[in-house]
């Protein structure tokens, strides 16, 4: 754990600039029950379904070649954020892990993104989340380390300011920095912006308060704890995020 003294007090006030959202409860996985009539299907049909599923999981589902190719070859953990639409603040989030050359969906849940949706050219203050593939290197929060595998910095300086609505006060209890326009290996609220201030920064995965954010991706406390305890730097985790149409491009 990094020392809180390593973090610049007050920097967190700019973090995300986010008014986040409380996630809905974990969504059901897409493996629904089959009707009784499915038992009458031929063995060939069933084997064909299994083969198609195996092919699908050679890739992250619903991600086209453009972004699929940006996933590092050594990455074995992908957080996929599927935005409902270009201008929507609602998302579905899923964690995929890779064994050999096959991806497995571990679980999925509901979340939120920028209150105005998504953009492929993020600018400071546009209230849209940046579409793309980004590494996940550092974590932190107001609360004590819950057992994170990523380097975790606990600091009060990351807390959401109390002049925000009370529903937002716990937004940054847990955060995972998305490596968009930031210096890796630093606390999430480090102010460094390699591409300049106009390109924004402090884009995080963090706790949800029930509506869209300023650019971050938000989810429930339980799901943040799950990611913190699961994402492992040895597995080179990344996030693939965007509205569904852009991700398929």
C-alpha cells in the first residue's frame, strides 16, 4: 500500500468531476433456462451450438476488430463496459478471464457511464466517457484496502467534496484508475495529464450513486470490491469500454 503522504491533498476534488450513479443489482447472466422442448433438439444441433459458443469466446463478445486488436496479447482479464447507446448513461459491465486462448465470462452487472454518453474524442468537461481500450494499473479510495491485488492507496484526499449532493459522498470510497491520460504507477488522483489538460483525466471505475457520471464508469460497492479483489497485475487487466455500436465497429 502506498503512503497517503504520497498523494497530493485536494487533487481528488477534480477527480472524475463526477456525479455518479448507484448501480442496479447484479444483472443475471445471459445463460437462461431452456424450455422443455429444447430437449427434443438433435445431437448435431446441440453440438453446433457448443461449437459456435466456443468460437465466440475466442474473442470478447460484441467487440469488433478495431478494439479487439487493441487488447494486449498478454492480457488475461478484461472488464467490458457495454454502453446502451451513444447518448445513454446506462451500461452493462462484464468481467472476462482468459485460459489458454479462450475467454470466459465470469459475471456481469449493471452500471453507469458519462451522463451524456460516449465519445471517441473525449474533452475535459464534455460529460462523456472515452471509448477505447485502457490498461488498469492502480487503485485506491477513502476506505481501507479490501484485499486489492492492484497497488492500492488509501487516502482521505480522494473523498468527494461534501458540497456535492449527499448521495455522491461515497462515490470514491473505492476506485480503480482507468489509464486514460494519466501516469501509470501513481495514485488514482495524481494530477499528471500526459496529453494535456484539455483531454481530461481522472477517469475511474468507482462506486455508483444511481445516475450518470462526468466521464467515469460506476457500479455498486459489492462489484467494486469484487473487481479490486480479482483484478491482478500479473494478468495485465484492461477495460474495453464504449457504446455498443462503437465497440462493434
